[in-house]
C-alpha cells in the first residue's frame, strides 16, 4: 500500500465564545477545559487525519493546519487575510446563544467570498446543552442549501466529544475529493 501525505490549511470561524478553541483542543489534544480564554488574532494547531483512498489502494494522510480565528469583532477587518488560501473551514455556532446561529450565514458568505472552491462544515456546538427536539428544529431552520461548499451540518459538543472527530475527518475527506 502506498502512503500519500498532503498538508491543507483549514480555518475555524464563528462568533466569540462558541467553542472554536475547545473543538480544536478536543480534536488535537483529546482534552476539554471549562475555563474560557479568548483567542487573540489567530492560533495554529496541526493534526494528521488518515484514511484509505477509494481511488487506489493508497493510504492518505491529510495534515490539517488548523487556524483558530478570534471571534471578537475587533479583529473582523483582518479575518479575510487569515482566510486566504484555506482549503476548508469549520464554521461554529453555539446552540445556547441564538445570535451566534443567526451569524452562521454571514461567516459562510465571508469564507466563500475569499475561498469559493473550499469545503465547509457547520458545527452547532454545545449541543449537549439543549433538548434533542430543539436541536433538530435548529438544524432544519438553517438556510445553507444555496452553498454547495457546505458538506454537512453537525451537532457537536467539545465537552462530550460528540461528532468532533467526524467534522474534521469529513472536512479532510471533502478537501481531498475536491478538484
């Protein structure tokens, strides 16, 4: 079996305190911390995702360079520069704060305006804090159908680990499959 390694930049976007850093920490370090520390500017982490290519008997390793972008509005003017050259994004909303869900479309539009060919996963984080029926309604209310770049919407929880690995694996595979 042949092994191929590619390195791709991905960004996490969303309002402040939606759990972007916590999702990254859960995925990369396998930890969760209750304390909140606001990201200033950008923090970069990396982790390799492995899967077998369906094109050949090739083991593929995608090294994700994960850019954690500050959600604070003070940094909005520099965000497009950080997004440039990104192959994918995880756009995060906090299901316990409706305003962050309302802003998801703005984040999708911003990311697509800079990287129109890139892949997007939407993470509805902190899903452990609301009832399953309420979560289902929330997912159905999202109007992202016009964006073919959006591969999937997942209810996530950095605290419990729900769908955390899946969002990054789905994004890595989507990036690999993109032309």
